[in-house]
């Protein structure tokens, strides 16, 4: 049954229930991410050391403590793989940026081993956990009877607290194999690029050698994927990691900039230059003291003067990265200009009147939009996507009006990641915009369903779809909703 929402005040009648669901989902998500991180580490360590190695003990104890704490309260633990998702006690795991690498490793290993579900119904000890992990990781890849073999091995070891089921294989998955590959490629590029830019900034702070080659490869991969299907990377910009804001933000700005460049007809070479410029646009902040960057209150005059220097510092740092090779002037100028308005107000201060470059104007739009829609230390509740766009449209001197129109055409008047209420009283999340300017208010939406008190994702619907009998649209957007108010985790719809 699809969850109906008559109006925003409907949920307000039972806020205790809504808050209970939200806090419960949050705690469950934290546990799930901790579990995956620790399981990932143990799986990796087991491939390096034998069971008697002391290096293994600390890792085993950390996972044991977590598992047994849950078993003490719930008496049962199920970890199940369904297609590209991991479900813990029947709840799909919402993956955070920090746990994504571990999630991918655990998911891929279980899929390769053809193990679909691990059920634990009694407390574990060190011996049991070690035996289980080593037998699991020693299974050959791709063998259909692996789950049966693993269960037999555990039975012979007199381990009765762990039950194993084989991986479910869905026939229709083969039909979407190409789509899954493209989606996985997008996630790989997104999360690895965050790691790369983090490494670059860390290296700069420590005056270490900067390897820009991997950064170039990541940008080129993003360009190729953007040309193929922009919606995959645009969907991932809904990931807003509060703790890794600077790095997450740089990647999001690069994605938005590439999407604009693609719409403007840039060649792949120019797109790669634009992507690299956007990725490095805020690198000057690496030299600004953290207490200024992370200050929750308004900056004083000295702190603000320091903050306004980061574009110029970024230019100087960019020119020192030798592996970037010969740079186009527009790359350097783009970093310099990304906080300048069209009327040349903003910063850094410029003396001579001139036109801003295309790179500078594109990155300014992308930078501003992502910053406004992301939680910050001084603004915990971000603007909703449609609110941010409305503010940007009203800012007459801030943005190039033609480029802003192009940007709105990309993200839509209901941008990707917007939670919307339909006129059918269904709730959904926008996951792909409509490229037809006449149908900009008719994106593709993933409906949010409710069954047996639990929220479910799907199905996906196209709002251009017509009713055969009445010749009118089956669904239309009534208004945008606040995801926080309805405890909807937008990110889970794109991972």
C-alpha cells in the first residue's frame, strides 16, 4: 500500500510517533554502518593473517562486542543481501560516506561467495567468530553450493548459533545488468574522488608530494559518465556528509559544473578542465585555520578578511601542483573568480572592470547551490532544493541569468533529491529531471511506500504518463515537502 499524505499537518497530529520512527531508524543506521565497517576490517585482516595471529584479536573483539550487544537486546541478527542492498533485521542499510568502501567490499564478497543471508541467534565467542570468518572467506567464488558447504563446515565444528542461506538470484537482474554497472561506476567515481581530494588537501597541509594523476583519472571518468548519463552522478549529489563537508562539497560542485558544461556543448577536453577546476575551487581553504572554517558563530572582521583570501591562496596552490601539467588560464581564473558576482562585487576585490569567465560563472552557481542545500556548522538545517533555487533567482547581480536558467533546466524546478507530495496524496523523491523544457515540472519520481508500518522504496513513476481514459496526467506534483520533518533519508534512494 502506498503511503498517503493529505497535507503537511497530517503528520503533525502524531509527532511523537514520527519522531520515534526517525530516532529508531537513525540508531539502526548507526549500528548497521558500525557493523559493516568492523566486518569489512575483519574480512580484510583474515586474508592477511592466520587465526593465531595476535593482530586479529583486537579486530575480533571489536566486532564481537557489537554483535553481542545487539543479540542481548534483540535476541536475533539477520544480515541479508538482496540485489545491491544489505538488509539488517529486514531493514535496508542506509550507507554513509565513511562506510561505503566497507559496504561495497562486504556486499561483493557475499555475492561472489553466493551467500545470501547470515542469521545469528545466540551470543558468539572468539572461536566461533574466527572459524566463521575464515571458512566464509575460504569459499571459492561463484559456486552455487557454497552456502550449503559453509553450513556443513559450521555444523562439523559444532557451531549451531549461525545459520546460512544461499544468495537469491533474480532473473530480471540480467535485464538491468548494464544499468547496474553504470550506476556502480558512478558510485565508485563519486566516493573515490572524495578520497582523492581529501588526500590532496591533506598532502598540501603537510607539504607532501601531491599525486594529481589519480585526480585526473577520476575527473575523466566523471566526464565519460556524465556524457553517457548525467542523472547517475547528479543523483549522488544528494549525499551531504556533514563531517567531510569540504571534500564532499568539492565533488558535488564538480558534478554540477560538468552537467552545465555538457549542456553548453563543451568538448570532453574542456569538460575535463572544468571538472578539475571545480574540484580544486576551494583548495585554498586548506590554509585557513580550522577554527575559522568550523566556527559556528558569525566571523569577526579579521576572520572574514582571512576567509576572503582563500580563492587567491587556491590559485597559488594550484600553480604549485606540477603534475597538473600545463594549465589553461581559464582553470586558474575559474578558481580565482568563484566568489565574484556578475557585477564584480564579492571577493577577491578586483580593480579593473572586466567580464567574468565562463568557468568562474559556472562554478559560482554550482558552489552556491550545493552550499545552500547542505547542513553546515553554522546552519544545521539546510535550504530545500527548491528554496535554494528561488533565492538564487531573486539574486539579480549574483549569477549569470542565462547560465542560471541552464542550471535550473538541469536540476529542474523540483531538483533531484526533492521530497514531493503528489496530487494523488502519494509521497515521492525526484530522481531524474525531464530534459523537455515544456515538462520541467514533470520529473521521474521514486514513490515512498508504506507496508506493515515500515517504509519501502519504490516503484518509480514518470510524471509525464497519461491516463488512457481521461487523457490527463496520472500524477502531478502538488508541493515540495521537508525531508527532515517526515524523517525521509533522501540518500538511500540513490545508493
